[in-house]
C-alpha cells in the first residue's frame, strides 16, 4: 500500500513539474529561385533548418546558400505567407552571408503561423531585390 501511494505521489509530482505540452519542433526549407514570387532563373540554391522550443518559444535557425548572382543584400524570415504568396518581414537577419545563424523569441501568433507553414526564408541580391532565393519552412 505504501509503495502504491509513493508511486501515485511521484506520478502527480511528475505531471505538475514537467511541461507536458512542451516539445521541440523541427522545420526545413529548400531555397531556390523557382520558389520566389514571381519565380526567377537563379542558379543559386540553399537550405534552411530551424528548431522551435515550444516551452521557451525560442526559434533557432541556420540558413546556407551558394551560387548567388551577387552578394546578398538582405535576408529575412517572412510571414504569414503561404507558398506562392508574399508577406512582410517577421525576423530580419543581422548577418546575411552564408551561413546565417541566429535565434529569436516568438509570440503565440508567430508560433501558430510558423507551425501552419506560413513562414518562409528569403535571400535578396541586387540582381533580384525582391528575392533571389525562397523556401517555405515546413515541419
């Protein structure tokens, strides 16, 4: 009986202490000129990888690319915007040379849009000021 009571108390303590709904969500995107709106014929390619810690609401990202028509003049996370639609900048990257690495703390609306696939990565150049490379971040 004592053993059952101890197990019950330990189980309740675990449920109270551990964040049951917290998880790490991983996102990936393939970057290409074909994904831009409108599409372009850039020979460049890249990828983005990101993880979201739902307990801390911190997004950690890495963006790599190669073969741009010139130096990157800007790079950002945009949203909310589905594939084929443009959206505003949500997170500007301070450093735009590959590899781009950083973190950002998101609010609940941003998290919902990201998880729903409504964020994308955009890399801009002088030849393609609207964006040379784009990739939708998907789980």
